[in-house]
């Protein structure tokens, strides 16, 4: 560090000036909080100054709807064709004509699909993956979730290619035109990923009608960002020499892209595809609740009727589907071409694919004659619903008091006080503190951004709900971080523990967010405590993973250097490992916060009173303005948290000289 | 350049009056805002102080080289000396900020994009340090790739590829994928691929630097063998002076973006232009770079010769023999005409590094 000599003199002055500024700011805010009477407009946003953004959006949507319905309905009709085709193929079968003499073509046989999944597993990952894939599919069939699962699968099958193609295109544009990337694509991706999914379901419903198509388009928006990012990353990561090579053999731009860059970036692209599939599943589950049908709808129905067993079963079917899709697509991403002999015919080159097609065709033909092939026979269907119900009943009977006490204490002494504190917090004070933090961490640009975004929440009259969201999200994120970092540290110290923990993390991460709510609702009923616990479970994984990785990636030489300098294990941890892993841990925290935020919104379904609730009300009323405004507020909270955390990570990293 | 005089003499002795294939004159590559204007305003009369004042970085500064047809021309420099940037300027992978590059007298910098594509497709080949093989293609497909880009049909291009595979000794590996090959084999694929279009000028960018020392030697031998068959014009980049000595017809040594000396290995060893060059040449075995011509004296009238060597033969190729028979060797030109003779003492002096007096004798 060349600045060492200057900083010696400069530092004390700087520290004291910033300390003074912080003390002053906190004092002002504290006075405002204690004595709201002196400036009520700064504590509670004046209701006559609320900017009617939601009305504007509603008016705009009405105008779009009035003038562009021909276009949007046209799109609906076009997209509906492949979608209906996939639904017919997988779930419903075809029916031509009417009445008794209609020609009915069967859907693919469930036995054939199970076999095809097993073959895919075998082709990509060998016997174990084949067993896993077949097992999960058979589970879905035997436990009576087949029809819903196939509906979900059909929606995924159509929305994933759509996402991948559009994502690739956008990624290529972003790679070619960096200014376009910075100015338009990156902010758009940020918004798409932080905006709660429900919020954009509303305009989709308005524009594209109450059909599976709007669910699918919402899915496309939600699931596309990773593909765009993966494409940009894949293209950027192609070694410089390969790029030069493309130039030197005289490729045209197009040839270089299609024949050199994209194939070279295949592994990274496939990671993107895997993420698209998982996000699409997540979103299909959510959007199926608004009428598209499928697994999510079953869960919701069961939960509403408090049929815990059925809910759990449908939830596990989602888990099974998620695991199958994740493992298969990951294995496919790892696939590399191996030696093949030239001049083989199709069957020899792709034996598994041929076999799968043959099995599907054969079993489907058989299903014309044998009903057992067409749908799962009732005789072999099973149900664990009574069992689940018995378990929950047993827990509730024996531990009701303990659980209830835990819940009440948490609510009374932890959650409610924090909630009251934040809801009463003067909005102007929050804007001031956030802006100050932004300025300190990065500079005027970040300060302006976070100030505007925070002020938006107040100016739209959503301040109290925003604070309610912040409180639940914050508490959950802090708890997730505490447990997550502790588990991550433990995992980094013991290979055995890591080997035990990491598969659990993998599975937790593949589960659609909705699955976390079900078991918690059973034990804690609806309310803030349930929301918090489900959120902690959902958001804990990045904290564990990044902490573990951060500590493990510290170069061996540094650990050895510390050992030979005589560090005790304690010193090693506090003075070497933790500081060096801190930037990585911060990255994990960043993700934990964003995941917590997205989960909190979904938890509105079980009765929290925050921005999520606002979105749900808007969804029920099909009020696009109200929904989108709340959606923007949520997105802005997410972006403010993300930017501040990222800026502090950057500062940390540059202080450690890691960048 | 005080080495002009001996260089002329050398040129007379060796075969070199071949036409210039690739010429670059006063090439600059300067990074930073407004670099082009900065150089244009000063007509490229710029010192390194000027550049740093203007906050510009000169990666290549005023480089001029002439590569003759069929020659192995080596650009040698340590990392950061600008050698890779220079070779990328020659192939226009990087646009030079100033200067001219001519291929067969045609200004390469004026070529339009589609002309450039044509030139690269048919007249240039390049081999890369880290091979730059496409991971999703087999060896055969990789090698045929440049032809497939040109739109050559599958049969023809695979037939051509198989021929080059034969040439570099990769038979039987056609259907392997790059990751299934060792480093040396991968670079053979890289070499075969660049040769598949039968380029006139062949750029090799540190082709052997990523390989183990033993494999590196083997590949150098292989390159010399290929060159004896193919007689390409080669621009070869390396940071390894021993490699340069071993392969080069001529070497240009770069430091901080400038070419500080150009000459045959012999000239560099005998007349290093600067201390920097001398630093490299100090440990070079002279017998390996010096030719018989450099050591010979006029033919004595009544000599009884123990053998005959060509003027261009390196001393190391016959030192053991001449010391063994302890008789003078006759030195002849390429046409067999006697030019002079070499004494065993001269060779021993050279081997023992006592050769400085010999120089004066010539």
C-alpha cells in the first residue's frame, strides 16, 4: 500500500469527522422518533402528498388494454398452440370432434414417461441417477399426483425453451454492446429478479387473459435473467486465444458466434439452463395457484381446507419433480461428448434416445387397449395423507403447549417490539440514514439511488407496509445469517459434516419456495412466526454455502504461514480465516437477504400484513396499479439492500487487496 | 545499430537474398485515450517520456521488421515486452495505432473487413500458446474447422484434414476430443489445424511455452522437420532464448515494446547490441550458434584435410570429429567450392570460450 504514509496523518481526522456526522444524524432521527410532534410530516408521510402512482399505472394499463388487446390476445393465441399441444401430449390427450364418435388420441403413457425419465437418467448419469429419476416419477404416479404433475411439466416444457432462446438473444446483444448491457439490460434484470412474481402476474392477467398463457409469460419473465447472465458470462469467459483463433481462420461475425464462441461456452450456458428450469418450476407452481392448475393449485386447495396430509403429499410431489429436473439437467450440463466412431447411423449414435422414443410410443399404443397404461390404476395408488395427519396430530397433542409458548414468546418479546419500532420510525429519518450509508460506502451516485428508492416507498403511501416487510425480512435474514454462518463455519472445519450438510443444502435450494410453508404451517399455524421460520429455512442456504466456501478457499499457504507463526486455532480463526473469508460471507448474506425478501412476499398467503398482502389484495381485485406499485416498493427495498451490501463488500475487498 | 557491418558480411555468406514476405514499418501500438491523435500529431516521433506524460502506454513502439520468404523469424522477449502485441498487429488481430504492415507488398492495414477475412482464410495460419482448440469438436473436426468456415464440403475438408494429421503424426486420434489428449498432442492438433489451409505465412505465438521441457524439445525438432518439408514463412514468438537460438534464421529481441536488435543467432551472440542482449547470450554455447564460416581461415596451400564441412554448418555439428582426428577440415560453400579451412585448435578455443582472438583473425 503506497498510501500508508499519507493515511497515518489523514486517518484520525477522517474518522472523527465521519463519526461526528453519524452521531449527528442518529441524534436528529432519535429526536424525531421521541418527539414526533415537532415535525409530524417527517415522521408520517402526509397523506395529501401521496403521489398517485398506482392510479397512473392503472390508467396506463387501461389504455394499453383498450388499444393493444388485439396484439396481446393475438400473442396469447399463438403461444397457446404449442402450450395446448404440450398439455395434450403430457396431461390431457387429444380429442377431435364431439360426442360419442369423437376421435380420441391418448396422452403419453405414464409408464412410458417414467421409463423415459429413467433412460435419461441412465444416459446422463448412470444407474444411480436412473434409479432416482424413476423413483421420483413413480412416487408422483403412485401418490396420485400424476395429472397435476404432468400439467406442471407441460408448462415448464414450453416456457423453458422460450426463456432459453430469448435469454440467449439478450445475452448476445448484451455481450456485443456493453453500453446497452449497462444502460438497459442489467437494470432490467435486477428489477425482474427483485420484483415479486405476483406483482407482474396482474398486468399479465390483464393483457393476456385468464389462461395458462399469462402464467407462462410471467414464468418466462421470472426465469429468464439467469439465462441472460449465463450467456454474457459464458461469452466473456471464452479464452482470448479462442476468440483470436476465430478471427484468424477468417470467421465472419456470425460464424464466430455460432461456431466458436457459443459452443466453447457450453458448460456455462448449461448452468444457465439448469437455473432457468428450476426457476420456471418455482414460478409455474406459483402461477398455477391463480388458475392454471397443476401441483401448486393442489397444495393451495389442501392448505385452505386445512387438509394437512393432502397438502404435504402434493408438496412432496413438487419436491420430487424439482429433484428430478434439477439432477437431470445438472447431469446433462456435465455431459461431454466422448469418442465416437464416424459414420454411425442415428440409432447407434443415440441408443438411449431411440430407446426412450420407442418405449414412449410402445406404451402409449398399449394404453389404447390397456387402461392401466393410460392412467395410474386406482388399485396401486397409495396415500400417506392419513399418516402425515397422524404425525401432525400427535405433535400437536403432545407438544402443543411448548410450541405455543415458543410462538407467543417470540411474538411478544421479539417480533412485535421490532415491528412497532420500525413502523413508527420516521420516514425522513430512514431516508437520511440510508442515504448517508450509501454516500459513505460508495459515493453520491449510490446515495441518490438509495434515497430515491426509499423515498418512493414513502411517497406512494406504502411506508408502513414497507416497514412491516422490512421488519419480517430483516429479522428472518438476521436469524438465517446467524445460523447459516455458524453452520458454514462448522462445515468448513469438518469434511464429514460438510459431506452431510451440502446435499441437504442442494436439496433445499432446488425446492420451490412454496414448499417451505407447508410443514411450518402445520406446526405453527398461520402468522408472522410461521412466515419467519419458513423464510429462514428458505434463505439460509447461501449463508451456509458462501461461508463454507469462503473459508475453504483461503490459500493453503496463508494457513501454513499462520501456523508457523504460532497461531492458536482460535487466533487462526479470528485473525486469519474470518477476515479473509469476510467478503465471500458478505456475498452470501446479500443473497440471503434477497431470498428472504422474495419469500416474505409469498408468505403473505398465510396472512402477514405487509407489502405482500398489498400485492395479494391487488391480485384478487385485478388492480394492476396497486399491485405494481407495491411490487416496485418491494423491488426497491431489495435493490437498496443489495446495493448497500454489495458496496460494503467491495470496500472490504479493496481494503483486503482482493480486487 | 553498430551491427550493420557484420550483418552485411553475414548476408553475403549465407543464402539470404530471398524476397520480403511480410514487412512492418514503424509500427506503434499505444493504449490510452486519444492515442491515435497523439501519435498522428507528432508523426510518431515520440519518446517514452512523452507517452507517460500523456498517460498513454506504448505496448509496441516503433517496431520495424522484414520477414523473408521461407524464413523462421523469431520475436523474442520476456513477458510484457510487447511481442504478442506485435504479432497481433502483424495479423491485425489488434489494430496498430501507427505504422504500416505489408504482406507481399500489399498494405494489410488498408484491407477492408471482407478482404481481411479472405486473407486470413487462405494466406495466414496461427498457432496459440494454449492451443485454443474447440472443446466440442473432435481432433478431425478441429483440424477441418478452418475449411468448414470457408464452406468447403465435408468430404474434401476431411480428406485434407487427414493429410495434415498424417503430417503431424496424429494418426488414430481423429475421433478423440482435445481434453483426451496430452499437451504435446493438443499442440500438434493446433499445428495441423493451422496448416490445413496451406497458409503462406505462419504465426506461432509461444506455441511450446505451455509444454514440459522434454516435450518442448521434441516439438521443436518436429517443427524443424516440418519446416524442412513445407518451407513456410514463419513468425515465431517465444520468451525462451534457447528455443530462439535453436530454431531461428533470424531473431528480433524486444524489450519494453521496442525491438532492440535483429540478427542471426550468431550475430546476437557475437555482437550483442546492448547489455540486455548480452545478458541473454552470455550462457549460450557458442559452438551451437557459430558456423564454420565464422571460424575459418584462408586455405593453406598444402593441407591434408581430415574432413569437409559446409560454411553454414554449426561448429557443434563437427566439433567432436575435428578434435578426434586432429586435422584441419575444409570448408566449402553450398556449391562445393572451397572457401577456407578450420583448425582443431580454433574449435577447441571456441569450445573453451577462448574464441575472442579468433574474431579478429577473420
